[in-house]
C-alpha cells in the first residue's frame, strides 16, 4: 500500500496521456500533427517551460465536450488513487479553453461529473482551483473570474500559472483581491523560473496561502526564514523541475536542503503525463535519487494534508494524518 498523500499541485490538462489525446482526437474529429503515440512522446523532450507550454496548449485542442473533461479527470483520479492520493486539489486553466471556443460551463460541469463522484469511485476527495494564465492580461483574468461566478459553489480557490518570467504577481493584484472578496482561497506559482522576489510579491500583494514550486526561495535566506516562520507551504514538483530544466538533474534537486531548512514542503506531480510520473512516482524518485529517509517522506505526506484546503472537513484531514502517522514503510 502506498503512503497516503494529498496532491496540491496538479493541472488537470497536464494529465492528458498520449493514448487519451489520440482517443479524444478520434472522437472529436481533430487531427493531431503526430503519426502515433510514440511520435507524440518524442515531442515531450522539452528544453524549458515555454517549449512545454507550446505543446501543452496545442494538445488541449482535443478537449471539447463535458464528457472529454469528465473522462480526463476520471482517468487522473484512478491513477492518483492507485498511488496513494487521498485528496486532490486540481488546477484548471479556463482561459486556455475559452480562447478556443470551449465554454467555462463545459469545463466545470465536465470536470464535476468526475469530481462529484470521486470519493465514492476512487476514495479521493477533491477541490477545484481556477488558475489564471499569467501571460494573458490582467483584464482577461478579471473577465474570467466574472465568467466563473455561476460556478463558484464548485470552485475553492484561484491560482496563477503558465509562463512566469516577465509576469510578476503584482500584475494580478486586482483579480486576486476580487477573488478574496468572493471568499476564494488563493495560491500562485512563484519562484519556479522567476526570481525569489516573485514569492514575496505573491504573499504580500496577492495574499496567497501557498506557493506553487517556490524553489528559488533558496537563493534568499531572509525569505526562507520568513516562509519557515509563517509556515507557508510550498508545492514542490521534482520530476517537473527536471523535465523543464529548473534543476540540472534530480540528484541536484534542493528538496533535501529545503526540508533541512524547515520549509513546509509537499511533493506533487504538476503535469504528470508530460513530466514522467504521478504523485507516487515523484515520491519514489526523491526517495531513490535523493535518499530521503522514511521520516522525511512521512513529513512530506503529513505536510500535504496540513496544507490542504480541508477546513470544511477537519475530520477527513485528521483521519488522513492518522493514516500517515500509522503508515509502515516496507
Ligand atoms: Zn504547475
């Protein structure tokens, strides 16, 4: 039995496996510019974040109907459950769908078909987090939030993702304030490719409760002190960092140093279909390559439930935490 964990950094569009992409393309009459799944996998050799994003947005075109989104989410939840995920906070990118003519309702209702039955079908509780694309305008983000208002009962929070450099958090001050006024939780990608100051800005200007990635905090000891003192969770994605060359190799990943510094780290998969593994695969990779101890792995799992937006179901959080403490590695 795998170590129980919560996944807090997962883009549902990034769970599109090549086989599913071809199946949905056939179902929707979309022609993919790849001969077969092997040719597509070959295209997954990214040089940086932008080269990944180009393919990520191109492949999304196969997602057209509510059923497509439901099938995508259901496939992720089944895989996640098999790797010990008990709770998943799932990002989605409405702007990427809106601009190719897919309505927000199609996306949310489709995802909800799977999420609404996830506890019964997979034993995984879920939350949905609407992400703004930071390389789009602040106005576009605001319009997206307004368009999402009919579905706010199904959306727990907002996030900020896509190309980081040149798009500082402060650009989205207004939409994050509006989201807070609507009672939404707030997270943001920061310090993946962008500088440590973006992490500070996400906390101070956007009021985020968690930082997605956050690796580059290690360049600023005062920031590390603050993140430790304020117990700000960081949703680290080791295999993603390797594939996008944020770190030179997994062996050089700063996760052990981050844990030693007392940072509240969690381990997540980001875009698992593209980066070589789901949550459990990421745990296995950091155990095998970085030599994390059983107690460090238990800390990562404990942190994931402590950092989860489970305030509405503290009983579930405590039950999952108890499972983590009782878990025997073997
Ligand atoms: Zn991400």
